[in-house]
C-alpha cells in the first residue's frame, strides 16, 4: 500500500476543470479504489471541486484561502504558499515504513513549496512533481510560440509568470524524485534543466471510457463541437472564424461551444460571434461536465481542436472516445499526442481548417475511416489504464536508493 499526500492548493474551482485538476482527480479516485490511502491538502474551493467530482475516499486538510482569493492571482498564490507551508510544519508525522508519496498537482508555488516542506517532514517519503503545460517564452507568447520569425515585447504579467515558473522548475528538478509531464516532447526541457530522463514520465491525459459507453447514441444536433477553456491559447477567436467559413457553405451548420473563461474574454467572443452573424449557428453552453458533456459530444459530428498552444488537450480525446473524428492545427506536440483520428491543417489557417471540417461532414468514407481511428486511439487514453500505469511507474522508479535530499 502507498500513502499519498496530494498538494492541490491550485486546482480548478467549482465550475471549471483544468487539465492538471482532471489528472489529479482521476488518478486519486483510482489509486484510492485500489487500496491506497489518499490525503488531499487543498483550499475550500478545491475541496468543493473534489466533492463535486465524488472524490469521497480521501482525507482532507483544508488551508483557508477565502480572504486572499479577493486579491490578484500572484499575491493569492504567494499567500496560499506561505499559509500551506506553515500549516504543514505542524502536520502529524507519519513514521511508518510504508512508502509515502507526495504528489503536487500543479507546478505553482502553492503546491511546489509545501510539497518540499512535507517531504522534509515525513520519513520514507518521495515527491512526484508535475508540470503539465509550461508557460511559453514571454517574447513569443501563446500566439507565436511555434513561429520562429515572430517576437513580442512581453507584457509584465507574462514575464513575471515565466520567471516564477523558472524558479518553480528549479525546485522540481532539484528536489522531486519523479516528474509527470503531459507530452514526451516536454521531457527535453526538464532534462536540459538537470532532471534525469528516467525520472520523467509523460501522462498525456485520459478519458473515462466506462462512463462514455453508458451514454447511448444521441440524435444529431450539432455539426461541430469544441470543449475547453475560453482562452486565446485555445484558438477561440480562430474557432469563430472557422465556423463562419463553414456556414458560408452550409448555412444551417451548428457548433456546440462548451467552456467558460475570464468574463472580459467571454464578452470578446460573444462580440465576435455577433459581428459575424453566427448567433443562430453557435451555442455557447458554458461549463458542462460528465454525462451531459458526453451527450452533447455524441450529438455532434466533428470535434474542432483549435488550440494554437498545447501539448495534449484531453477534451479532444473525450470527443474521439465518443466517436468524433477531429480537426486540429499542426502543432509539434499534437503530432505525438494524436497521430491518427484527426485531419491536420497549417497553424492558424482558418480556411483550410473549415475545408477539413466540411470534408468530414460531406465525405462518409473519410469520416468513417477517421471515426474508427479515433475510437481505436481513445482506448489507450482510458483512465483505468492510465492510473495503474502511473502507479506502477512510481513504485518501479522511486526506491530508497533514488531519493533526493
């Protein structure tokens, strides 16, 4: 048996679902179900997220954050880091001989620094760090991350976040025993920083195949579907432009847009939809999860994976598990994550993207070929395979002789 202590101060609040949060929740549920002990150190909102996701077998240690949440995110993160670290100094020591695994659910300071504090406090403990989507170079940003000829004058917040993440990376490389990343191509970055390659595992993400298979086929309602955070790096404005091209050919085509984001950016998206006259063609459905999300996916024909900066995007895998072939922009990391089941178009070429969507809607032979590929690929993303595989890796790699001090 393994005793897990999970630092989850920075997971998504209720009504949102970031990739790091999804991975932590799905792993924790399955690790606990297989007989391991799971304790979660998190905030009040993080606790509600866990409860909403039915992580009921865990023991919780709540680090109050209600007052600091009103402040700016960087200041809130620093305050949460300090409060959590102080609280953990009084954490009951577990001196048993059982393997104790400390898992930091994000690479933010509020999870990384307390994880280090806890590792120093608990005997026979090992630390599994995570970094699931590194911040891009601030001189390129999300918009030009894969375009070598473009440079930006960095915004202060982007530069500050990049520096903070560099510091966090130094702690992970120096003190974590293992590191979970999202994509095999991300390993080189941490190896260059000094982390042994054998200590880095690419997770990618997963899908709940059992739950998806319980949802029956749905009546066709949407030609396309997008699921994800409403954020520029997800290519949302490109998505609206793509759908405008689709509607020029198929005027009654409908797109389900599932997700939420910052209120000001949501207003920009709504304005772009109105400007292009797509109010009747795009349904903004907000945050939807679980069975309702799978019903919407199964009522759709094509998944649009419009990210312009990404290294996986597990919502696309959920769409593929529901039988949707997909279209994506050509991003190096996605060539690894999704080698089949998708049509690929040049980055930011909205017309080509729309043409690919239309091809899938109009050509049954191509559609059915990619649908089969999508379903086959989704099988290897099953959380019931991913969680045991991650646990086996932990048990195999972090023997006492490999611990860092």
